[in-house]
C-alpha cells in the first residue's frame, strides 16, 4: 500500500485525522488521488489508513487507525454503527442526520434521512469515487429507500470535484415531515443544503416557548420553521424575512398547510433591517439564523463585520425586555469570537443583556474533541435589560 511519512509535531500526533500538504515528510509507493493509503511516522510505525488527494490542501484524511480498505463490508459496518449510536441517544430514526462525516468515520460523507428518502453528499474525492458502494451499504442496512444526491456544495471544488444533483436510487418525491407537530413539505432536490436545517430541530420549539404575546421577527427564515413555531405558540404577530424567492414560496406553502398566519417578506435581510430601523420598528423577539457567512479563514474578517451589523440593528429594534435568539453555522467563527462580537454589538447599540441559554449542535451531528472542524454550530438566547 502506498502512503505518506508524516513530519514530527504534525497535528495527527495530537489526535487530529487530517494531514495537510505541509505536514508530509515524504511519499512512498506513488499514492494516487482517491486511493486508500498508509500513514506512518518517521520510525515506520503505522498511524492508520487514510484517503488521499494530492490536489487538495488536505492531502490525506485518516478513517482508521489500522490497515483498512474501503469495501462494502466496511461501509455497511460504519453505517450500522452510526445508526446504533443515534438510536441509543433517542434520535428520531425517520428525521435525522444519520452520517456526519469524520464524526462517523466516513470523511466527507453526509447522509440525512427524511422518512423513506435519504439525501447523500460525498464531499471528498475518494468517497465520491465510491459513491455506489455508499448507496449499496445504505440499502443493505436500511432497506430500499430513495437516495437523492445533493453534491452541489461549493466545498467539493476544493477536492477537484464537479457539482451535481440527482436521484441515485428509487424515485424522488416531495418529502413530508413532522417537526414537533408542524408539517413541512420539502423539495429535496432544490431546498437549501440537504433539504432542511436538521441541526435546529430541537431549537424551534425552545425559542417558540418565549414567543407568546410577542412581536416576532424571524430573519433568514428559509422554509419558515422558526416563524411557524412562534406563530403556533401564540405570538402576537410574526414577520419572516428571506431573500430567496423559492424559500419564501415554500414557507408560504408550509404556513398554509399548518393554518398559521405569518407576514412573509421576500427581501435581503440587511436591507430590511435598515429600512425597519429607519421606520422605528420594534420587536419583542428577534431570531437571527443566517447561512454561513464564510467557508474559509480568509473570509472571517468580512463575516464578523456582517454579524456585527446584524446584531447592532437587532439590538436597537428590540423592546426594553426583548429577546434575541442568534445562531452561527460557520466553523471558522469560534464560540469565543461569536461571544465577543455580540458584546461589541451591544456596546455599539448602547444596550445591555443577560444570556438566558446557549444552543449547541444536535446530538445527531456529533463532535470529535480532537477534530474541531466537526463542530460548527453555536447559538445564544439573550434578554435585554430594561433601564440600562
């Protein structure tokens, strides 16, 4: 088996599973892109098996600490282990992320389940080359289901992969899901990301618990989950803002299905907030759940500027004891940086607040302490302090 000798003090010696190009001492056996390779230290000791891509900045991703090939039996075992992990923790087997990349020992593989349909992403070259094996393993473990490919994530380009969507098995249809009593119809081939924000499932009702009698503004509403949860919780009024016309159309449909009244606004959120501030609009609960503002470290500065502007405007429009639920889904925005941005925005807005709770990544998106890239989600619920 071809492989790489890794430099001393590389992050893999501290538990990380990625090898960056600058951490390679030398290659042996002429490793080819997409191959399974061996990783060794300078004393020829095995560090594990990895997938290789010399065109990527991350040249190798370890998936096992022993010699291991990527065959059907391997994929079936990893899928079964991932399902068993979630079953023991009470995840809804019909609505959850059943494979979360490195956190389930399958680098670059993401699988979300919506009833009798699965959405698959293969974001690394080696896994994309073995896409049919992944499909076969999912079918062997779960039985015949529709499997949709949503390989339209731009991150694939870092692996030299083209973007693609389509149906890999079965027949695609509109997915009908139940989220704490709310019904949503999803177009799995066109909806954002892999169809729905499964990482927010538990948070919709948690935020809506504070909505009764309040004027609610839901920014970046996507398909309207937060807005509809608040409307069902007897909010006084709910306004939901989203720039995507397709998402607004889906949100309107979901609102009608659930018999709930929401003021849907198709507009850029920043533009809406500027106009609302000029009009002296005021809300009692504002939800900020933007898409990731940056996929790279290089875009972090601009992302933090965007987050700060959002929060300053939101703080200025909150009533004296208003609430802000704020979320970030960018790994590159650390929890410390997110907290500091909120503190800075409070100072800019001349407001004071108390933190009521933190929001964390759902358990079906498990985090590896040695691989911080598996943790991307963070959120807080803040309450304004009157008279300050």
